[in-house]
């Protein structure tokens, strides 16, 4: 059972939803803390407006096996982003804002339709800058029978304070761990203090939900699953990422070690990100995973 069902409609629930909405008046949803009034359509770093902009929504069968399961993960891709990676593979939505603006009531309909199709969960991709609206939609959808566990699918550039407000709402956290040095983070993305923020947020996620837990059919219903994209010429980042997970979290955390990097968006201008990773680099990253005794997860 999704954990929000245990306290939905309580005074605490209503307070939490309202508190998130108030954050839009002086937006501090992510580490940029722009302070813009989103209710007045002022735009901050992420360029997100008041209404959520949805790039696509559908059952996704290409996520990690416990998330996609057999019937797919009910994925909603949100437009805009708080991190602006130079190699973003979804830059048309994250940077150019491709998508359609919808009110929370329409979002709630999407949630319900994904449930009706048979999806195992609701997978919110890059949700942070629209959290108040996504939660408002959740509130509306629950009233109409929505009950899927929520997957929080993020770049990892999060405020710990905001993640702590999601306790009892999100069941499965699926963050990226992109960098473990701020030099790389500022060279290839625009997330000041990425390392401190992401590591504090991941620790909070782990505190809330622990390692990944699956039912008898192998479908995840709770826990933390960390994605790490191996970057060309930066195996030291992969080593530091594995060390952090092993030392600060636990070996029950599932890791998805990904080799699908390709030089998208502006990557051609940022050597060595202007090439694919080599099989030797990926093997080295895999070995670091092994050396740090992180045996749960996938290499893909
Ligand atoms: S969510 Fe957007 S507007 Fe709000 S603090 Fe972050 S970047 Fe700024």
C-alpha cells in the first residue's frame, strides 16, 4: 500500500499540501532558492511557470526491472530542469521547455489513467520545480481512487529540507548521483553545491525508505535506487560515487550503473564529454562498484 494512504485527508496531510503551495510565493524548492513569486508567473533559474508543463506521459517499460515490472512504470516527464547539464539527453524538454501546460486537475486525470492502464507506480521525472502542483494533483487523484506508489525520479540536485517534507508521500526514490566533486558539477552543470546538496538529500532519502524492497513478483514498492551515469574521462567520479554509497548509505541500496552516455546537446564543446565512454572505462566503474561491495543492482 502506498504510504500516503495511511494519512491522506488528515489535518497534517492538508497542512503539508498547503505548505508546499505557499513555497511558490517565494520559490525555494531547489538549491537555487531563487525567491521568485511563481504565483505571479515570475520565472527563476529553471524557467518553470505556475502551471506544470508536461512533455509526455505513458507506461514506460525501459526503466530498471523492479520499476517497470511487466506492465510498465506510469511515467510523467516534466519539462524544464534545475540543473542544466551540458550533455542533457532530453534537452528539448529540460532546456527548451517542450511540452504542454496543464492544470493540476488534468495531471490528476493522467495519474488515474496510468493506474487504469495497469502501471505499477507513478514515476515523476524531474519533479522538484513542480512539487506543489504535483502534490495538489495527487490530492485530487486520491479522492477518485488513486493508490499507486510514487517514484521520485530526480537529478539528485535537491534540498534536504524539501526531501524531508516528502516523508510519507514518496515510496521509491530514484535519484541520479551525477558528481562527487563540485569542480565537475560546475563545469558540466549549473548546480552550485551539487555534492553537498545531493549527498545530504540521498542520506535523507535512505533514512526515510531504506534499501529497495520488492514484492514476491519482483516489483519495487519502497526504497532507494541510485542511478550513476559513467562519464567519459571521469572514472574518478564513479569511484567517489561508489565510496559515498558504501560509506554513507548501505550495501542494500540498489545501483543502476549506466553506460549509455552519448555526447548530446552542447557536449561537443566539452572535451572529453565529446565522445562515448570506452568499454575499459565502464569495466573500471563496474569494478569500483564490486570493490565497494555494492552487489545489488544492474549494469546497463
Ligand atoms: S524550482 Fe526553479 S524557481 Fe524554484 S528555486 Fe528552483 S530554480 Fe528557482
